C-alpha cells in the first residue's frame, strides 16, 4: 500500500497531524477531499486536495461537467445516490438544485481521484456523510481498503471500522471462529462491566454531558467557527451563519427549559420495551438508519406494534436535551402505551427489568446484550448478525419480532464472541476528532489491516 486518500469532514487536523506518522509507515502519496479550505492544510504536503467549497463555487459560476457515468457507478455499488444525499445533514441544508448537482460532483471527483492515483486505502474521519457513505460501498465492490476510527463502545477503546455499519475488518470470519474459542477473559470483563455499571468513555464524562447555558469552551468554539466561516463560507459544514448559530444556541436553552417541565417517570410498568432516542441529524441515524431514522415516526411505529400488556419506555439521549422541541415530547407522550423516562435514569436498572431494547444504533443495544437482553434493530449495525438481535426493518413484521424477543433464550456465547471479536481489533488511544491525542500509540495501519485480514480469530 502506497497511496492513501482522506475523506476529511468537520475536523481536518486529525489526519493532517497523523500524516507524518503514516509517511514513516511507508505511504508515499497523500490525496484527499475536504469540506473547505483550512490554513492547517499547509502543515503537510499533500499530492492533491479537492475542496467541496471550490466545487460549489464552480457550479454556481456555471461550470458543471461529470467525468464518470454515475448510473454505471450506482449500479456497480448497488447503492442509490439519492439515499446518500438524504443522509448528509450538511448537504441537505443547501438549496435543492445546488444540492443535487453538488452531490453528483462530489462523488464524481472522488471516483476520479481513486482511479487517477490507484488508491490503496481510503481513510475517512467517520461514516457520517454522503461521501463516506457512498465511497465505503464503492470500496467494498472495488476491493479497496476503507477505514474510519470509531469508539468501540466498551470502556475507552477505539478500533478502525471498514463499513458504514461500524463493522471491523474481517468481522464475520473472526466472529464465527470465536464462537468455538474459550472466552474466559471476555466473560470476566462483562461481569466487572455490569457490576461497576460502566459506560463508554464518551458517556462517562459528566462535564460533557451536563447541559451548559454558556461555557468558556463554547465561546472559544464559536469564535473559531466565525473565523472559519469568513475564511471559506462555502465549506460544506459551515451552512449556518454565525448569527444563525447564535440563535440556534438560544433556541436550545429555551427548549431545555421546556423539556425540564415535561412529565417523566421513574416507575415503570411490569412489561415494557425500551426505545432510546438518538441524535437527529447524525451518522448513527441518517446513515445507519437510512430510511428508518425519524424519531417521532419510529416511536409511533413501535407504539402501534407493542404486544398486549406491554408499554414502550422512551429515553432521551443526554446529549440531545435541548435539541428537540417540547412539542415532540408532548406528542409521543400522548400515545396510550408510551412512557417518557428521565434522561438520567440508571440504564442498567432500566434494561434489567425490560424485555429488550429497540434501536437504530444506540449504545444501549450493545448494553442490552451485555445485560442478557435481546435487541431489536432498526438500522445497520455490525451486531445485527447476533443470535440475540432481531431485525425490525420490515415494518409489517415488527409485531411478530417483538413476540419472539419476549420468548428469547439468550445466547451468552454469541455475546462473548462479539465482544472478543471487537476487543481483538481495539486499541487504547484518544482519537476523538476534536480532542485527539496519543497518535504515536495508534497501531501501524498496514500491519493492523493485514493482521485482521489474515486472522480467523
């Protein structure tokens, strides 16, 4: 592997600072596609960089030409570009006519770069937008390595996923082999995890979770946003003016005040399923949820599917407090079998008394299995293959799947095999796109890929 292509997104600095390390590992050519120009790109010499903001300016000036037949490429990937467009939270804020042309141009330029430089590895900041969504499927068909860093959702560990469903490299083969292996270490880890009521590192920080009306960090971030906005206001993630961002913050404050007045419960019915609300918009919902992502529509769908005598307990995500209008909570609480749970309620207590968790891709899905409960999945996740997971993608079969979940006999070996497969490819390093550190602790990328590709367990 000699050529690496980056899919930059909101945070550019991670890959810019990581590139010298990758160069020492043997990569010779560095190319990429970025949302917009950033002065930090000057810190490393790239062979080629394309800015989406420049593509937008060209389209607005009347220059629009595609180098590839996107119908053939769409057929090759078996993935609708329209689906990818609607999964991009930034692109969806662009005017309708511009949005379509810009999306086609972004994909066209990505394919052209891949072919021109004969790319060996595509490294994405995440799987959270049109480009990463589409390119991940293109790489799968074209036999090109595709990676992005993702939190393992177990402690503070990370790993590199290779598909937009957060699947690690060679996951299925290693998982099947691990079904036959001893897993004493993993069993002890689960016992301690539950006993200590642990949660992933990104949820464990109380400072990050508490709703703040205004903090020093937020002021610094706001000033940084203003600087980037005036430097390149066509950058894909700078779709809101600083003034709009300011009023958006005020809106969250007022919504938070209204949310606090919504009636919530800490005592629940004897029989219930849990539906954890998730971010809208973000990759976990727009990409992994794809056509099933709207939180109100899903609440209504699940409410209509509850078996006799069962309730649906809806729990807000701590990070989402202040993001949804109060009317949302009033509407869902009006369903006869829906109960809203306080966002700070102990999730271990909540899960232990339930019949399972229903989710697109929430961490609570994995936590349900750790607690010995089945999970109903509405999205695309690597753990969908689990014998403890029930697909809810066919909306006309949800009632039947819920009844099966009620009678489910939990397969502990399956859970331990999934945990082992994840831990085998995980590493300890902080690679949060904004607060990353310890880049020298990251595994050698080529060795990491080869090790997992050639490893059945």
